[in-house]
């Protein structure tokens, strides 16, 4: 089946051909025709299955029939995902002079307000920053949101979670009610909260919600081509075991993502590994947006072979070739683990995931194995003798030097200062309104 047969516009089908995208994936084939019929849609499919085109295709087709602005809004949980989605919209709509606004934190808010006032065709945003504009940027800026035809929640399980609920409610307040727009939800994890939306009665005059799941996390947790390994280590020498894993012959030329739970740990590990002459980049919330973008570009271009990331990078990011994922810290939520390891073994390729398990992580690993229906296997090559012989002293020294560098540069304090400034600014604004 071709994209033309699914009903997308001829110009868009030609754009897809030019991008070497010839055959629709399962989620695209299922959802595109139903969205074009005017149905609200819930699409569940694992990362890398083409969800963005599943909603962008029908939206761009309908927009080209009536190219007004703002035609559609896409809400997504992270800045990186917003930029990635915008890149795809821009590539697909390049021949049609499509106008996009990316509205995310870490960028100039005044410049964003001006972009919104110019009525771009599509707005790709994080809920927090769009809510900020709704609160503070004035009616002229947000006026275009009042007539949008489409609202997309990308990584819907995250956007619908409690951490985004206030911001999401604020965004919905200024958009047309559900009966006057199409709502499209896409996610790799179809949670009970997402499923419950299917059971809600449709808005007056609207057909029932269309729902389709293709190999979503609930159905296929771990790809068959992914091997899960663990090393068991005292928590105070984890970095030495990490060094041993990265130095194994089979991983020396691999593209690697190392996941950690905290920003401070990401920065410490980046500096430590750099002192050991690894080509490493990092991705975490304390980095300015320009640095985050640069880190991703370096990793994609293989200028850096290792990317150290907090979970901000584990969802949806299009990083095509990752041979190894390392869980340096074990996540509390098993679904976060599944999203992390989903960065490798994509599109039928082989991949490995190695979890570095400390004495306090055993319960988490057991919960993950129950959720994933898959057991970890001991990585025998990373044994105690190898660690003591090759890694322990060197990594301890490198870590100590990295910690001293971070203390000297007051890493973390700048963030607190900026946070206080932001909070003080918000209090002043509220005081003015009283």
C-alpha cells in the first residue's frame, strides 16, 4: 500500500518519496485514513515506528486544502522531541512554504511571542512554555490558538501525567472545545489513563474515537534482537565497572547511550570519562538548549561515541544507530527502563543493554524483569579481576579530579540562582496583577 492510497495529498506523497519513505508502517496505515475521516485517534506503537508521520501526514493534507494559521498544535514533553518533530514537519512541508513555531523552554520567550503573533501554520510546543505564553504574553500572541483544527499529544502518557496537568489544562482552556477540533494521541506506552479516553462518550456530533495499538510497550516490551545483561557491583565503585564494560573489545567501536537518574551524575560521569579519553557528550536539563542540541548533533555525527543522558533523552529521540545502552542508574519505573533500552535494537538490528546493579537496585531489577517478561544474563567478561586490574585506580583518580573541577566551577549553583530569579519574577508579576 502507498501513502497516496491512504489518502494523503499528492504533493505530500511526493515529499515522502523524496525522503526515501516509500511504504507506510503499520501505525501509519491504520491511523492516517481514520484521521482523514475526521476521527479523534489514539495510536500506540513502539519508538521508531513512524508515529510522527502518522499524525503529520493527515494534518498536512488537510492544511494544504485550507492553509490557515494556527492550523494545528503538537504538545510533547521535552524540548528535544519538539525540535525533532518540527524538523520532520519542515522536511515534509518544504515545498509548500510551511511556517512553524517551536515554543519550548530555554529559548527567547519574546521572540517566540512574536512568532505566535505571525500565525504560523503549526505550533510544536512543550506544555509548560505554551502555558507560560497563555499566562503572560497577551491576547494578540495566543489569539491564533483559539481556532486550531488539530491538537496532538505526542508521548501522550507523559503529557497526561500529573506533572503536566496544570500546564495542559491551561493550554486546553484557550483552544476550541473537543467537539470543534480533532484530538490525536500517540504514545509508545498505552497506559490505563490513555485507554480510559477511548471509553469516554464522543463529543456531540463526533464519531467514536479510533484506537489502534501496534507493538506498543504493553504488547512487545523487549525486541527479540535485544540482549539484556547485568553486572553486580558495590555502589561506590560503579564507575570502575562501567569503564570495564566500555573497554570490552566487543563494545569498543559501539555507539553507546549511558542513562543516569540525576543531572549531577550525568555531568560527573561526562567529565570522568572525558579524562579517560572517551569521546563523550551529555544531555541533561541543566545544559543550555544550544549545548543540548550540539550534544545530539555530535552524537548523531559520531564525533562523540558515548552520550550520557537523563531520561529526557529516552523517549522518542531519533538516534538511528545505537549498539549499546547502559543503565548506570536503574530507573524506579519499569516503563522508563523499557523506553531506555528501546534506543537500541531498532528496526530489526541487534543491540545490547547492560544494567549496572548495586546492592540497592535488586528490587527494581526484579520489577523490571517481571514487567518486561525477560531475564537479565550476567556479563561474565566484566568480572571483579578485570575491574581491579584495568579500571579501579584510574577511574577513582579521574572521578576525584572531575569532582574537584565541578566544585571549582560551582556546578549546580548557577541553576539554583536562575531558578530563584525565575520564581522572584513570577511573584512580582502576580503582585502587579493583584
